[in-house]
C-alpha cells in the first residue's frame, strides 16, 4: 500500500511530504513544490514504520549533520543513467556543492567516455524523487551559479545555508 504523510520542518523551510510503499521510501518532496502537484492524490495519508525511520533521519539532518545511515528506499521508474546520477549525488558531502559538469565528468570516466552532457545530468538531477536524502540541492551550475530546484529556490538556499555553504 502506498502511504504519504507530512514531516514538519524547522522554521525557514516548507514542510516535507514523505511517501512509502512496502516499507521503502519512494518519495520525499517539499509541500507546495512542483513534485507535490505531480504526486497529489496518489497516496493515502497514513503513517507507517518507514516514516519513523525517515523522520529520525530528517531530525538528524535538521539538527545539523547528515546521518551516517539511510532509511530503506527505492527509486521507482528510473533508468540506469538516473541511478548513476543519484549515486553521484549521494557521494556529495554535507556542506559542499558540485556542478552538473563535475557529475558529468565522473560518469563519463566510469563509462569510459571522453565526455558527458551536463544538461543530461541536469535532467536526471531534476527527476530526483527523494530530496535531501539524495541531495540534489547540492548540485549547482558552472561558476557556482544557483540554478532551478524542484523544491523551490527558497528551500534550496535554506538547505545550503543550513549546511554552512557560503552563497
């Protein structure tokens, strides 16, 4: 059964919606964001055991550090490329940023290619269904430019400031 519930964030952030199915996190997005419109009405509002694990992870994050464990999660409707980009995002340390081009270079090297499109990486980053835990907010444009964020630029800026990133 698919379930959704609200996680109350600290002041300065929109609340988060947490979705799970069969004991695994399948979605985490800011309420009122683009993703909220895509997923509204797809789930019943009811807490499950997975939610307490996600809440514990988020509590640790909002307390000021990234937990060293992950709640059980699953990326539905993904492709091998999106999965590779998600894995690269998970490697970005708390309090740091990387560019779309940085991720493109890493994936190109793994695939034995001379280069990879930063725009393709941008599309995969934008697809990310599990924000914060898969930290797409840490991916920025060339030259340190803050680019779009599905959870809203206000939340991206707040997340980066929360992590101590100089903007």
